[in-house]
C-alpha cells in the first residue's frame, strides 16, 4: 500500500506520496498558514486526489517539520533533520553536508559516508541567514521572491550590504535604491550577504565533500551560486528542493512498513476537519 | 530656564545628525533655550540647514548672535559647517550633565543605536557600549510594532502601562517577533499586552548592555526611547531603580554638542 510523508514547515506544508515500489506517486506544496492541522489535512487530501487515491489508501504517514506535532492523523513524528538527511541521501548518495534554507530557520547537517547524521548546526534565533531575510527585502524591493535569482544574474557589481540584521539591511537597501543603485546589484549583494552568514554557520561543522542545498532557499539560483563561491565548491540542488523533507519522511514511512510496522486503523481525520 | 524674551547672550548652536531625525538646539550658559527636530527625508544636508534656520528663528536670536556650532550624530559628516565635531557619547553625556550633574550612567535609545555610557561621576566617560547590530534593542523595533498595531509610536507608552498580561515573545529577533505578534493578535491578544511585551524584550536587551558596562546609579534615559513611558517603566523594573528623564530627551545630543562647543571656545572663568 502507498505511504505518505508530510513536512509542515513555518511557511509551507509539503506532501510526498510513494507507491508500493517506492516511486513517487504524487506531491504537493501548500501554504501552512495559521491553522496547521486543517491545512496539513487539506494539502494531504489534495495530493491524494491528484494521484487518484483516497485517504484510506495510505498504509503509513510520517510527519516532520516545525508543525509536525499538529498532525493527529500521522503514525509517527520524525525530526526534520532526520527526514532531510534521508531525502538527500536518496538523491545524492555521496552528500556530506546538507544546507537547508527554510522560511524561518537555516540548518547545516553533517553526514558520514553511510549518510548517517554526525553533527548539525541551526539558526532559528535571528532572521538573517534565513529565507525570511530575502522575503522581507524582496517586499521592500517590490519584486517577487521567486524572481530574485534571475534578477541578480543581471548584476554588474554586487552591492556590499553592511548590516546583518534584516531590519537594518532593509533600511540600507532603501538608501541604496534612493541613490539609484540598480535592483540587480542589490539582489546580488543580498545573496552574498546571506551566503556568507550561512557559510560561517556551517564552517563549524568542518565538512569536506559534496554539499547539497535544500529548502525554499535552494530554489534561488542567485543564492546557490553565491553559496558555491563562499564555500569554494559547486553546491548541488535537488530537482524539487522544497520536497526533500517530505520525501525523506515518505521514505522512512516505507521503510517502516517494509519492516512490518502498521499504521493506524482509524485515522483521526475527523478531529482535523472539525478543528475549530 | 532662562526667559525666552530676554536677549540671550553667549548663544551656541548644537546639531545632532541622527539616522532617522536631525535635531537642532540653541544653548546659552548650559541652558537649553530652543530645540527643533525634523525627520530625515530628502536631501540630508538641506534638511540640516533647515533645522539650523528653524532653531535660530525659534530661539528669537539673529544668526550673528550665534557664537558657534557644535556637531554630533552618526551622520555628522553629512553637513558642512565650521565647528567642532563631537562623538555621540561625549555629546550625550555633556547634555545630560547639564541637567543632572550627579548622573553616573546614561542610556541612549535611538532609532538605530542603543548606547549605555558609564561616567566616573565627574562627567568623564569611563566605559560605553553601543548596540547597532540587532534591531531588537533599538527604537526601530517600536516603529515596526506600532505599524502592525496601527498606532502611533507616541501612543505605545500609555498603552503599555495599561497591560495586565504582557506577551512573552519566544524570539529575540525583531523580524520573528513581528510575525509572532501578528499571530498573537489573531489569537485575540490585546494591543497593550503586545506593546508591554515589546517593552520588556527591549528592556532585557538594555539590561544586558548595562551589565556589560558595569552601570552605576543614578541613571538617565535619553533619545527617542526616553519619550516612551512604557519602555521607561520596563527598564526601571529590570534595573530595579528610578530613572531620570530630561524634559526633551531627544535633544540631549544636540544640546550636549552646543555646550561642548561653547566650552571649547570660551574658557571657563
């Protein structure tokens, strides 16, 4: 029977459904919003309907991410660090470092040759170095977050952003705009700033070898190439960097089912549907 | 204070080029006789010139009566005047000393910088610390929160004093606190409890700075933060003392620059 992984992040909820044979049957990304439970349910139901399945077809559900405990219908909760490592290992067997750039935190996960987690670092204390930094400043620049990568590719000379703090960097950007500095140069400067912040965070892990970037931040080509420059190696990006955690969760679900574990007979969907 | 209608003698002008506002002051014999504050908009230098013209007008003196100018502030390079430049630390201490000669520690909360300055009791700076890397300790944090609450920054103090259950933020980051506040408002948290929570978060940052400079009482609070009674109370609570606030706390830098300029030209007899 098929299994599902659901990754409830601070801004996005991601679902991956796997067939019996381990192939991806379907996946979906939706906003998390304020009501985790209801939205998690909605995203998983929509993903199921896209694959032509019903809620009762799922043998096992693994929930991960910041909102994983708000998922009463899941059979098991697994940390996002474990799930990311599993998802990355499936696509990049030789990966030694995962950099996950999420909406409200960023992480560095160190893996050994077998893909086992040996160490990790995390920043969730300060918006600098997270997707939130780019989100706030894209808004100030009046451009879509998704376009920042392409725009920064047009840069002639990246602007130096002196402030680490998102709030002050925003003021700095406003001042540069007033001086007539091209938006492309500002975008490139912002990518450099966030990349150096992340690079200095993962430097503590002392990693050599293949680096894979996941999370929403990995979708930004300007940011990933800035990271490649700062780290001195070409970073790898999965095809669907958003889904790595959910995919890893689904792989874990399948492994558990293969080992003979069984999911809940009576999933508490109703508890979700009537959640206030 | 000196009567405004008397012809002041020995008048000096002080100007404080801040990151969000420019302050101008006229001082005579260590008394503040006029003050003007304009926001930083448009041309920085022209705005500074306007401040100087306005303060001279407000003080009812003629330009010829002004003996000289003292300049301070993070943007002090942005103005062309003949006159000495003073560090923000020196200017603020001097301004506060003219009001409260016995003060030992000065807290200055501006829009982008927060400073804690300890003196030796004789007006000499013993140590100071500046927080400029993180918005949580700065006035900017108040502006962000005022925006999401749809209130003016000036309303935050009185509102905060009404709070019964101040919100405790789980984050020390102004950006994350903004989202946290938005969810708390959606959950029904009262605006006064949000504001009081912001004041407490700022106060704990200030307390950290104060500990690092080994503060000593009496303490004075100046800068825009001094106009916020809620923030004042929150800092008083964490430091467990009463804090002195001059009548026009935002003008202390400019006032101090004027006093210092006067001192540097006129030897004290």
